[in-house]
């Protein structure tokens, strides 16, 4: 092919700033605009709510510190697959990589459909055509990334900056707004805090899901300048920035709406915005929400093809996916990602798929944290440019937390968990087929 550079060669052109923008764009989502009401509704106390968001941030930070050791050791494309293959062998590595790729395809599909829904609120002509609009969004981002890495990474830098500024503005609006009597009286005058294990677990699950995404830079480590230094730093900085932003937003919401009003709100960001701009607040929040999901689509489109690329380079899927365009895009892997995401949108079962994804993403965490312990034991002399701070306690904490999160998710939704297990199991025959193909 005339437009393909040497097969398997990625362009090392990304800097530290992009790594932060990618992690930030992959983490910030609609959840922070919607979930604060559910969290305070479960806990019923402002201080406990802020503590919950701090705990979620600490969980993300400890996770970033743990994965940073792996990222510094193995600064190559592929993310969690690379770490699992090194620690547990190609079979387990393939299962983690294959399911991580499917998980990211689900994320692309769900985010594109969500973006189409928000577009419908801004442009009524899109209402009733969300599926078609979502497919157009997937096609559009595929075209952007087909052009080249510089275009896709530049877009990510721009969107992340705008989203960050808009969210900070929304948080400040919460502190500027004066709670109205109607807002406070619209619900019961108080919400009694009752801290049972079940209630706290539900609140923390919502919080932890909102923090997911801080690891995005690991997928593009091979294209990052001085990756052993910049990728770990980016994950840690992102976890700190997002924690500060989430706590600031929640504090602003609590100031503007009060505990009972916030607990009753299904979209507190819109309520706060309307207090500042009565006739345009809802539109503003819809625009912010649209940008956050478009940022997520773009960030996921950047990282996901690199998983398939890494699998292909190791001979676990057809080598065709390692083809790289002159602009630095693994275009076959990109198209495969887009096709699978489009099929998921077309299937109309996205809500069910996202419930399945809630199980799969925790498995990535577990595989990475166990890999830290395994490689410390099996490769004690390997160079580690970054070492986990507070090891083994810090990694053990997030490992236990991830196990608890997984158990709570499975017990809460046996059906989705069963399908997730089926997806994991489906990787086994694919792996066996790839081994036979390589041996032939």
C-alpha cells in the first residue's frame, strides 16, 4: 500500500501535555454533571459527600501510582494487555487485551449515542434519529483519525482545555449562586444521614465509576516522547486534577442547592446554571455535556486501535491490523474499532452493554494491580524508572478496593455479570485459533 509506512511503526510525537489532555478527556464525563445528586441522596450529608469524592480521588490516585510502575517499565502500545502478557503469559494477556478492546468499543458506541441525545436537545431535528446521528459521529471521528495522529491529538488538546474551563466555570457558578427559597422548599427540609455499609457502598460505586479513565495515556505510550517519565506523571497529575475539580464542583453544588435540593436533583449542573442564567442555563449545561462525551469519543478513538495493534504485533490477531498510515494512524485497527462500535449502536442494546462494561473495566484494574505484585516477585532486577510509592500497602489497598467493587457489581446485576463472563470466555477460542494459525 502506498500510504502505509513501515508496518508496525508508530510515530513518537506526543508530549506530556497531550498525555494529560488524553487522560483528562477520557475521565471527565457526564457523570460529574449528574451523579452528585445520587451520591448526596444516598449519604444525606454534605461533609460525608465531599469525603466520598475525596476517597474516590484517592482510589484513582493510588491506582495511577500503581499502574505508573508498569507504564514506566513497559512504555509500549497496548495498555493493560502489555502488562498482563508480561506478568501472566500470552493466554491471560490476550483475554485481558481482547476484552479491553471490546470494552473500549462499547465506550465509543455509548458515548456517541449519548452525544446524539444531547444534540437532539440542542437541535430538535435530531430527535428520533439518535441511532443514525450516533453512526454519523462514529464515522466522523473515524475520518478525523484517519487523517493522522497530529489532527486527532490536537483535537483532544483543544476539547480537554475547553471542557476543563467550562467545568471550572460551572463550579464557580455554584459558589456565586444564591440558593432560592423555592429551591430549598421544593423538597423535604432535611435528609437524615444513615451510614450503613450498603448505602456507603452505593455512593462510592457511583463516585469510582465517575473517576474511571485516568489511565488513558498508557495505550499511546509508544507514541509519547520520554514515555517512561511522561506517561506515569500524566496519570498521577490527571488523578490529582480531576479530584480537585470534582470536589470543587460538588462543593459548589452543595452551596447553591443545599443537601435536600441536591439530593432531589436529577441534573444538578442544570439547576445551578439556571440559577445564574435563568433562560440559558439548561442549554449551557447541555453544551458542556455534549463536549464531555465528544471528548470521550475522541480520546477512546485514539487509544482503542492501539490495543488491537499490540495484539496483532504479537501475532494474536491477524498482522494486518499493525499497518500504520504515514500520518501515524493504525488505520486497519481504527476501522475495525469503528465497525464494531457501529454494530453495537445498530444493535440497540447499549444500556445493557454499558452494564456489562461496568464489570469488564474493573478486571483491567485487577489485572494491573496483580501484575505489579507478580512482576516484583518474578522480575526483581528489572529496571523500574518509577516505583510504586508506599508499596506494597498502596497497591494492596486499591486491589482490595477493586475486588470489593467487583463483588458489589456482580451481586447487584447477575445478568450483566454473566454476559461479561461470557465475553471473557469468548476470548479463549479466539486465542486457541490464533495459536493454531501461527503454528500452521
